[in-house]
C-alpha cells in the first residue's frame, strides 16, 4: 500500500475518534463561555438574554434557555455518535 493510503485511511481515522469526542464535549463549554463573553462585552445574544432573565427572575425565559442549551448539546452529541459509526467500522448503530 502507498504511504498516503495508510496514513489517511487507517491511522488518521483511528486518531480522529478521541479528537471528535473532545470536540463534542467542548461544545458545552463554548455555550457556557458565550454567556460570560456576552455579559462582559455587552454583546446581544442568548447568553446576555439568559443573564438578564436570571436577574429579573423570569423563570419561563430561564427554562427556555436551559431547554435550548440542552437540546443543542444533545444534538451535537448525537452527530458525534453518528460520526463514530462512519469513522470506526467496529461501532454499529442498532
């Protein structure tokens, strides 16, 4: 086999699996960082909206923000799991 085939088809596919895991988990940290960044720099967005809702005790908005963040995080992790099955033939979908 050519060296390029071995590197790109075999080794990089296996090496990308832990990287994909870290990318999926870091997405949650990015959402939390957006709250802090938008609050500090006064940028309009979901993070600043959530902080204002918490300061006003707007429970409906707080629950909506939490639900949105949870759904986004779950969808990103679903995509990560689907990509696992594409990268690693040992991983099967039921």
